[in-house]
C-alpha cells in the first residue's frame, strides 16, 4: 500500500501546532473538516495519512492522524 502524508495547510505550512483541520466522530464515522496542500506523491497513492486536531488540547497534544482512502467522497487532488 502506498500513502501520502497530508500535513501541510495553506495558512500553517508544516507547523503542526498551527493546524486548523479538525476531525470528529459522527454516527460511527470520522469526519474531517479542513484543507491540506502539497502532499508529495498524491497522484500515485491509495490513501492519505491526514494530520488533524482530534481534541482541543493545546499544542501537539490534540493532534493525531486519520487514514483516508483516496476515493472517498470529498477527497480531491493529484488525479
């Protein structure tokens, strides 16, 4: 399996502590709100490891990752 790391954001760059993208569990699904940019290899992968805020904890403590399959609704890029 090949994946791209979706970490960078338009306003935060690669500063993980400044991420705006959020994820929450709704009806037994994970919903992600936000935008990512500059994912190396994105046109040739099966999915993305998306860095996002999973909790309101300050700094790095509230950040985690979610795996997102490339063909899920709402996923765009590198096609």
